[in-house]
């Protein structure tokens, strides 16, 4: 079993060719993963909020949707003009507190804004498990393209994304 | 601008947590007939991205939580978190039954937890208001039952929205009579801290 690199709140992690990336306990946060079929590299940001309100977006760009995508591109060394070859996976953005009176709908706004920003970069979303009312954990295996999503009170659901991501598995 | 927290101010916040939750836990003891004890409150600062070590429950374990908006002179969010087994203890004491799992968590069970939160937060705010002369109002709680980390991060992220950093006053309470532990968090808007310290004369 490959080592799992978990992205904590606002963090960015990455792996090339092999390894497992994931997030634990996503509520309104969105695990935003980009995959580059050319280099077989994946990078994951644990996005907390839609847009930055202060200067800390320089030190923790993974925290905000608006700064996380440029930071992921930098990590992957893909210029925005070539970003259309990347594939995206989005997990999270749930609203766990249903009757919250002054709800800011942060989960929904995270998902909406990430979709918009990905569209602008012409990056296709190949898989998403977003919105709704439940928390989620997930693990993505960079070598095989399998993603496993867990929710409370249900068994983990595994999906094979190898074809959608352009992963060529070596013959066993 | 967030004021820096020196030792005196941290102590003051901790003491407010103690006094506030002392009142809240007395109310819970009256309600349930069980004696609850408090652990020493912790004051935690969350800056850019680090989630403080808060509420020692494992990240994917099932918890029941509420969060209520507090308005007035010391605005913020008040939140309660109960590990599933602890919530079952409350249900057993208060309505003499408990759900066998998440799928049985109906409105009755939710309203029990909401009512416990209401009573405890009400007493917490009353204790603070008596000490400071502040006027404080709370809104009805919102309820969630899910993975601990997902519930906690949803509470924290919303409280962090629009703020440079987040302050959390955490108090744990338990009872020797049952396998029970509950957590209370007060997440004040950091812009309003000076007002509190001014009233306390520090």
C-alpha cells in the first residue's frame, strides 16, 4: 500500500506516477485535485473558502478557491495557457448544518466558484462528489486512477477513473 | 485588526469560559439529574490554515453537533459537540430511548440536542452578561450529525469567514456516572475582543 499524503485545511499535496492523495472529513471544504495525463502528476488542494479576504493567500494559497488553482498549476509546472490538458476531481462542499439561520452557503459557493474558475482554465471535471448534506473523506491512487469516497453510515464507494484521466496501467 | 493575546488576556478568556460554562453545566445537571464536571478551558488561536487540536475525538468518528449565532456586545458562534455515544447518554436520560444509528436520528432526537444546547448556551451567555453587563442574544441552533472533522471544520470555516484569524474557547465537560464527554466552543468575532478586555479593565 502506497503512503497516503493527506491535505489538511488549506494545504496542498502532490505526487507523480505513484502514491495516494486524500482528505479526511470534508464538510463545506472542497478537495480540489488536478491530474496531468502527460506527466502522470496529481496535485490536491484542501480549499476552505471561496475568495481571500486578507494577505494570507500568499502564504497559504490552498485555502481559497481563487488562489488554489493557480498554486496547483505552479506546483504541476503547467502554464495556464496549457491547463486545458488537465483533468479535475472535486470532493466536498456539503452543507452539514441544514437550518443554520444566517447561512453563508460556503460549501455551495466553493463548488460554484471552483466550477467557474475551472471553466475559465478550460479544465474538464471528470469526477465530482459534491454538495448535499454529508461530510466526506476520500483517497485517490495516482498510479491506478481509482478514487474511494467515504461518507458516514455508508460503505466506501470506489470508482475507476483511469480511462477518464488517461492513465495507462502497466500489464500485470 | 486582531489584538495580540498576552497571558493576562488569555487567562481572562479562559476564566470567562469557566464562569460561563459553570452556569451552563449547572443547568445541564438540573435538567438531567446527573452531576457534570468541567475540564479547564483552553484558548486556541487558529491563524491562516492550521486547525488547532480541538475536541479530542477521532476525525472520522460520528458526532452530533449544534451551532448558534450570538449577537450583541460580544458576537460570535456558540457550538456544542457530542461524540455519538455521549449523545446516546443524553437521549437515554432525557427521553429514555436512543437511536440505533444515524438512520433513526429523527426530529425528536434532534430537538433534544437542540434544547440541551439552547439551555446550556443561554446560561453561558447569562453568566457572561452578569459579569460584563453585555447584552447578548442567541439565535436558534442549527443541527448536524456527521464525521467529527467535517462537522468541526464546517463550524470553524464559517466562523473564520471574513476574519483574519479565529479564536476558540474550548471547554470539555464530563460525568463520572456515564461514559460521556461533551465539548463547548465559543468562537468570538476577533474584531470585538477589545470591547471585552475594556470592560474587564485589562
